[in-house]
C-alpha cells in the first residue's frame, strides 16, 4: 500500500501557488498509483501529481489527493537503436539531475536541456520545458513513449504508433490525460560542450543573430541575457567538441562566478533593488560589467545547467523568430519610458519548429523571451506590459510559467488545440485530473 497522510499546506518553489490537499500519497510504483486513482475516482475526489514544484502556475494544485512520485524513479531499461540513439525508460518521478547522472553512468546524455535540473522528468516534459538550439526542440520532443494511469485506474502504454492521440497529450499536456508513471526518452551518446561566454551590446547581438553563420544557426546552442535599463547582454555559445579537448572551468572560478557572484551577490543586489528601487539601473550596469568573459569545456549536462538559488517569478513567451528584435526593442522602450525597476535580466533562447500539439514551437522557428522579477519585487505591471507586447506577434506562453491567457485565446494560437481538448475529454470525462488552472487554460470539461 502507498504511504498516505493527511494533507498539509503545499507551495511551489516560486511561492506563486499553494494547495491544501485532503491527502498526500507517496506511491512506489504504477500499481499503487492505479489503486489510488481508482479509489479517488470512486469517491469523486480529484487527483494531481506534483514533482519538484518548479512550475510558476497552479498546475499542480488540488484539494483532493496529491501524488508525490519521488519513489517512482527507477531505471527500467536501456535499448540501443539502429540509428545510433538509445531509448531509456525511467520512472516519471525521477529528477532531471538524477537522470543526468544515471545517463552519464551509461555513457549517454540528453541531446538538449534547460538550465535548471531540479524538476521531475514528468513535470518538465508535461509543461513544455526547453533549452536552446536552432535545430533542437524541447524536452517533450525527446519523449518516444509513455506509461500512464488513466482516469479509470488502468495502466496504459502510448507512443507514436500505439494510441498516438493519447501519446500527444500525455507527453505535453499538463498532466491532463493521466498520471505519468514512466517515460521513454531518446538519448544520445555522451558529449562534451565548449562554452564561450561574454558581454556584448544588445544591438550588435540582434544584428548578428540570423543567417547560416549567425549566432543562432552558427552555434549548436546559443542564448543571451539582456540587462534592462542598459544595452548590455551576456551571450552564451555552447558547441560540441571532441572529448578531452579544451580546458575545464577551474573550481575556484566556478565558486566565485556561479556561486558567489551569480547567486550570493546577485541575491544581495536584488534585495537592495527591492528596498531602494531607484538604484536598479546602476545595479544592472554594475552586474553587466562584473560578468567576465570565459571559455571552458565540460560534459554537456554541466554546461547546460546553472545553479539558481535566488528565487524569482517568471513569465516566458514563445514568439516567431522574425519578431524577436521588435519585441525586445519595444520592451526596452517601455522600461525606459516607465523607469520600472527590473533587476533580473531578460533571457532569450531559441528552438526549432516541431509538430507537438501543445508545443510552444508548434509549426514555427521560435525565440523565447523570458522576463523575471525577484521574489519580493512587484512584477504584475512589468509582466502585463511584456504580455501586451508579445500578443501583437502571436506569442504563446510557456505552460509552466505565469501568464493570463485562457482557453479561448490559446485556441487561436495552436492549430491542434481542439484535438488536445477532444483527447482530454475522452481520457478524463469526469475530471478526475482537473483543477481550476487546467479548466482555465484547456477549457472546462463537460
């Protein structure tokens, strides 16, 4: 039997969502998840699974049974494929950092990752987590099979060849099709990345983005951070190199730059900016000058991932790549005109078009614009302005980050949105897995 306890108060990492479930259950395998779902459905109780709580939205909130799948995290099988890739099946509750360690032990790696590794695999793929790379998609594009518990308590397998419609919603659908208990990922042989990081003027970066030798297409992974109130950016170019080449980042430099400056000092400057908003522009100029150029090599996961110890709130929108410059220039103009104190840099990443029904990159090459504010700083006016700007170019909000769109507006942005609604209604007609947030963004059931 799964460990079940009375529910207490749960809150997410960003402190933007809270829940008081009636019960909290810690199942150890798919059979225990299935028994919990059957019992809840029979009593009319709703069920939501929660991972690490790194979504900024109330996607995991429930007043019913909260499932914590930390124990559903085992490696099931490793299957080499004829094309040189490998299929790896793991329990859906495994954290990304655990997955990366496990893959490294087998000489394998994810072909692309975001910059945080605290999430569960189920949570990361279900909310459309992504990294950067003009020829690469988000984490859900690396999912080739799933096992989930449906609203009737049955355990089912789905893939592109087996129940393909259910597969589409299960791999990127906010957990609306059922509880993921296992995920099969297409992974690649382990590889080394060379990271080249340095400061640049925003206009110069935007001028150099496009074309076959531009910053986006000319690198395996390119992203940049723009510091509002300035025209300065930090650029990051990550490219594959043969193992054993280049130099790793010295431990002392990692501690100074990534821990002391990017986390410790950055936390202090954000607290100061919150207490004295008028000094924010000067602090941003100082931060932009403090970050020095650097070049190093490391295993891919160590380059992709950055420590994030300063809590913040975030909204991220996917826009057609051709509109990126206009979006950033308009956002810059708004910040300058209003003098809104924005102490966090704006993160810009890129992804290839894909065909996943609810992918933010569905059908178009995409630029992601992520705006942040420190946990204790006001954010609503800034986020509302950014949302108005991206709305003009058909921006699609990240499913795991703050936004105000509802199902009617989202339906106009996704060509396959009605298909996702149809499959959700078929998979969960009684709303066992729903909550108010899902009803807002996917539409009410029934």
